[in-house]
């Protein structure tokens, strides 16, 4: 993380605490990054995304179970 990014995150933390709407941030508190760098990780949950996530969980469980059954 660069110093300017760290300073901006701290500044926007303070601004948000003072009432600035979260969607006006140019930095991401969650990812400690510029907002544009992780924008694709903040898409709202849609049915399709939830289903894709559930399929991924199933896939991981299936592989874990298969790995345990092998000698
Ligand atoms: Zn983020």
C-alpha cells in the first residue's frame, strides 16, 4: 500500500464517520485499495452470483470427499 493510498483511506474513514455516503469513497476500506481496483469484488449479490457461489462450494466439497476416499 502506498503512503498516499494509506492517507486517503484514513481521510475517507474520517469523512465517512462525519457523514459522507460510503459510495462517494475513492478508496476501499475492506480491501485497503483504491475503489476502482476492487470494484468488481463489490458487485451486488444476484441470483446468478449466489448460484455460482453455491456450485463452487459443492465442487470444493466433492473434491474434498473424493480426496478422502482415495487410499
Ligand atoms: Zn474493495
